[in-house]
DNA sequence: GATAGGACCTACAGTCACTGTAGGTTCAAG
DNA sequence: CTTGAACCTACAGTGACTGTAGGTCCTATC
C-alpha cells in the first residue's frame, strides 16, 4: 500500500506515483484490485531519492546516482563529481544570498518609517545604483533550497 | 519597441510581454501596425520589477510594492514588512544551505575513490542516519536564488 | 451479507516565473 | 521594392511536485 510507504518516507502519495511515472521508481506489483504493493527494495530506493532531494540534488542527478548505486562494481568517480558539482552550486547560492541579505539589511535599516515618498525600501528597489554590493543576476532557479 | 526596453533592463522580450499579461506592467500604446511603444514610466517600472526580482522578491510581493510606490502618501510600514519578510526568508535559506553544505562536504571528504560499493557518497545518500546535522525538509522552493 | 468510510485508482489541471516555438506581420534600411 | 531583423499572437514546455474530480477497492463493524 502506497500510503504506508508514504508515511515511512515522509513523501506524499502523489509524489511516489509521480516518481514512478517518470521512471525514477520501478513499477511495483499490483493486487487483483489494481493497488500497488511495495517491498523493502522500494522503501530503500525511495529513501535514497528523498534524502538526495533534501540535499538539493536534482531528479536528473539522482537518476545518475541511482544508476551508480545499482552497480556496485563501477568506479565512484562519477558519484563524487556529481556531489562536488552540488557542493559548488550550494556554495555559490550561499554567496549570492549573502550579498542579497546585506542589501536587504541596508535597505531596511535605512527606512525610518513614515510615508512611502521617503521610504528607503521603495527607493532602493527603484534604483539599483543605490546598492553597494553586486547582488547579481536574476534569481531564477529550479534547484534551490527553501 | 519592446526590444529596446528589453536591452535597457536586461530583461527578455517574452518576459516583458509576460509581465504585461499578468498585469504587472501596464499595456503600452501601440503603433498602427500593432507594435508596442514604451515611455519613460514603463522603463522605470520595469527596472523596479527586475531589481526586486534580483533581490528575490516574488511577483506577488512586487505587485504589493508597486501598489505602494504608486501612492507616495501612504505609510511605508507595509513596504518595510515585506522587505523584512524577504530578509527573514533569505536568512533561513542561508542557514539551511549551510547545513547542507556541511553535509555535502563531509560526504565528499570521506570518499576515497574506488568502487561504488565502498563509496561514501552513495552510502550517505542511502542513509540519512549517517548525517550529522539536521539538513531539514524538502528543498521545495519557488523563490530562491541561483 | 450489507454498509460505511478511508485508502486507493487514473487523468488531468495548476503552481512559479519564466522560456521556447511556430507561423505569421511590420518596420526600416538599402 | 526587397530583404531581413524585429515584432506579433498563441500555445507548449520547464522542474518538481500538488491538487482535484470522479470513480473503485478494502477492511471493519453491524
């Protein structure tokens, strides 16, 4: 039963079905009434996926890591480089967020309350020239962490 | 012409049209041939939007901020609280990413190369129990920074 | 054996903030 | 008058889910 697997892994039922749909989880056996029945390997695999997601890996990266994990005799150089890539991404995200944090702080500290016309927050937002640090480019990101 | 506005703000043409579609940018006048023509206020507004996005504000928050900016006599308390909320979010994202970074580092450092069977990276991913810090819950996020 | 209700099923739409594509039109330069 | 870049609309796709509608199945209780 999918609900039990969901409870044990802290993953939503729909998410499990979604992982199956995109081929990240293998199709389990079904009961006569067409309901999914899982075993220990499914639990292990899903735990791997969830943990990797918590560490910020993309589903694509996880797919690669699972392929590796399925074949214990291969070299682990690939796993290592995927992890390093992830590490680098996290590092640069932190750096960007810290620049951002400084800028937001400056913005807030300078606001003395009052009318919008004198609001430092609005003023800074309207003019990037008022920023000290280079807080960089659009924050578009699909793989980030709350 | 939309291309010029795009170049001046570092924003893609489609993005400008998208902002218009969702009501973030006002509809500009059109030439006889149905092409958009913009003026200084559009440039100002779009610059505000882009800068706010760079600082990680959601389009919803930007909508509120624009409403405020349009009415200089109102109190800036709302702008201030939106900025503070954003600041708090950035702070907690940094904290989460730092826990994550520590965990990734540990994982990578312990990997001595060799076969997948002995790979520390794979092993840690398979078992959250091997983590020291609590790197928290799913990294689902729509508003993060690259 | 009937029934209630919780858990399950599929299929599809929606989220956020864009980005890309197809297929057609307009504009400015030469 | 022709070329070709820039424009137009409308819609699909991205990542990683989440939510909904409308139906079926399973188990416990009566």
